[in-house]
C-alpha cells in the first residue's frame, strides 16, 4: 500500500462507485463497454511556460483511478476478467470463493450500465435514466453484500446497516445518481446473488457523499432553449422529463434543487463546474457554439450547480451546494474528469479535515464621481454589472482548487441597481475543502491557502448609453490576495509551545501597504475557535480595504466572509 494511503483511516475509505456520463451514439456506447474503467482512467498532460521558451514545463496528471490508488490505497475490483455485477462473480465454486473473501472497503467499482446497451454486449439501444438508476441500486446492494467479510474482519460488530459508499459521477451520471436518491420508485428490494434471488434492505440511505463533474442538473440548453422532448435520447436533459425521473418539484421552473430531506443531506454533495467551452470539440465544435459562452461546451455554468432550500433560514432560503470551478471543458483531452483540479477537490471532499465556504457580502457600491453626478444631480438612471472574480489555491501547488475569471465567462455578477436597492443577495464564491495530509511540507504546521479576490470596474451605462468618460477597460475596483493559515489544536500547540484545544486562523492581505509592520512583515489578524464551535460553521469576516479604491473608478463596500467547520 502506498505510504500516503495510511493518512486516510480505513473506516473513511468507503467504496467509490463511479457513474459515467452520456454516450451520444451506439459507437460511443461500444467504446465505453470496451473500456474497463469507462473513462475514469484517462489522464492528461498540461504544459506551462518556463524560463526556457523552447521547452515548456509539463504537468502530468495520471488519472483519478491511478491517483486514488497511489494516494489513498484504492483498488479497482475485477477478478479474472469479471466485474462484481457479472452473475458469474458470485455464482458457482469460484463465485463462492469471491463471496467468502469479499472485496476491500477501499475499492473503486464502475457502474457499467452501457454494457447491455452496446452492440458488443447487448442490443445497442440506450435505456432510460430510471433503468440506469435501478441498476445503480442493484450495484450498491451487491457491493454492500460483498464488502461484508472484509468489514467484519476490521470490526466484528459490523452490520450491513453500517455500510456506506461514495458516488462519483460525470455528466449524465449525476442525473442517474439523483434519480436513485430522489425517486423512491427506483429503489430495489431484490438482487441476484450466488445464483439465486436475495431480498435486500433499501440502499438509498447507504450513500455517504456525492461528487458530480459537469452534470447538467438543470438540463441542457442550445441557443438559450432547453432541449425539446422529441430529440430522442437527448430528451433526457429536458426539464419536463427530468421532473419525472427525478421526482422533483421545480423551484421557479428549475430542477437543480435537492429535496431538504434527501440522503445524504445537501451538505454532503459537491458540484464540480467546468468553464472552458473552447476545448470542447464534440460535433466539430457545434455544441460549444450553440450552448454559448458561460459553459463547458455542453453544460451552462448555472445549470451545473445544485441548490437546496433551508427551512431554518429566515428571508433567503436558497442555499448553494458545495461547488468549485475549473477552466476545463466538459470532456476530451482538456476535460474536467481528467483534470488535477477536479481530482484535488474530489480527494479533499472525500477525505479532508476542514470545509470553508467563501462568500462576499456587498453593503453598497459608490459610483465614480462624474457618474454619480448624473444620478444625483440630473436624476438619470445608472446601470452597471460588477464582475467578481476569485481564485482559491493551496500553498505550493501549480493549480487552483477553484477559479472564476471574467475572461473565462465564470465570474459572479451583481448589478448596481440590485446593490443600490438592497436586493443584492450574498455572493457564494466557492467551497474549499482542506486536507492536512496534502501539505507540501509535512513538518510545517498549518493548512495555508490564498484567496485572490477581484472586483472588476463595470461598464457604466447612463440612460442605457455607455459612459465613456474616465473608462479604462480591464481596470479593477479591488484586487488582492488574502493569505489564510488554519492551525488545528496540535499545530496551534506547537506554534505557541504549549498544549491547547483551540483552532487558530491567521490571515493577511498580501499587497496592502498599511498591513505591513515596521519590520516589513505582514501584520496578521487572527481568530481562535474551540473544537465544539467548529461542529457548526464559524464565521470570519474580513472587510475589503478601501485604501486604493478611487473616486475615478468607483468603490465597493464589501466583506469577504469565510464560513468554516470541521469536516469528515
């Protein structure tokens, strides 16, 4: 077992079940059936500029399967060419040996729902989302049965009711997962095991966490129109059909809302959102053309996210499911599944120690002096869209956990009129999961990351006409990097030289002149939290400083809010 595998306790390494995405054609279904890993084994080579212009520096990402094996001791389960859903896996003398031996808890299992729909192994016809969801339920029940011997060897008191698994899904696979977990009609009560029918308890409560890559949770749109129901297999992404197989009650016509009582709860779902449409070459680029900007080439950014409604909240009840953004296409050589950015979010979500949600609370926006005169003195209407950018990255790595940039059509946006009227809702920027085992320097205490935050100066419009005076394209109202370091009680104790049970958070703005002490070192602010307080989200509020904001470009009064809690 690789050295790092021990950093994830065995009781946290539940089986991972991978659910692949949509295959557009019979040929693609054949290719999927012919691939033992259904695409989860594909890596990528990324090149970065170096000092030598003739030789770029490469970054090789081996694939999620290889990295999960190397870093967390996972194994893909195939026995003598059989997968766990093959009847021969549990039938006959050899099957009896498989059942007796069981499979490891730290296994990766592929949901091979396209096998029977390929021309290689089946009739070549695709099935429905409900079909795939019920087959996923059978797979979960089978895996639960197969891990029993290994689980009992670790814990003699283990019961099947203790079984949990992780679901990791790409594209349509995320809809298959939701169709199982949201729609009770897709539950199963019986599987074929050891060559005979076996009654099984429900599986929908067995899922510990769900991670989706580029899933069209709110359907797919071409030219701004949801795909129609008559488009044969593509109609799976029509919102009316989605309502049926998801058993969903739309919210404002949207189906990307999880039921508040779903298991696992919305807090244990994650959506990885792609923002690069340019590298999506399906249909010779026609898809990215019709889907348009603000997409990964197939799924629009807003449609790849999930929400839920919290009945405990007063006022605004719409809450975001954990999410991060990567400049990656829907699939292909530069696709989101075979990206290091998505993998790092996946491993931290599954095995991390700390969850931090990043919010921006905007109190007010001040117009440039000359524009303000048009509003206050001449009573003219002023419009503007503020583009909010964020990059969240751990220390010492050449990639970001989340990236939202204006040039990549992925910033969060708020209008001046929304802010002026007080109707602007808090902006959820991203979710960051941190993992102590992933530190660059294991002897250096604390988990450290940077949040680079920018607010672009908008194009001001006065009575719907572009205001040219003092406009400089690309100028920012605010831009700086907040360096945050989180110390758990052990690291905090090492820092202060005595035992403590408190967590410590230290932070400072990197470029703020007034934030530097006489010794030239940044002046850090800090907060301390008890372990009990971190059981619930604790809040750290950091105002965006006004030092460099100009009357020429306008100003914004806002606070970066970090909601942090212990994670497992």
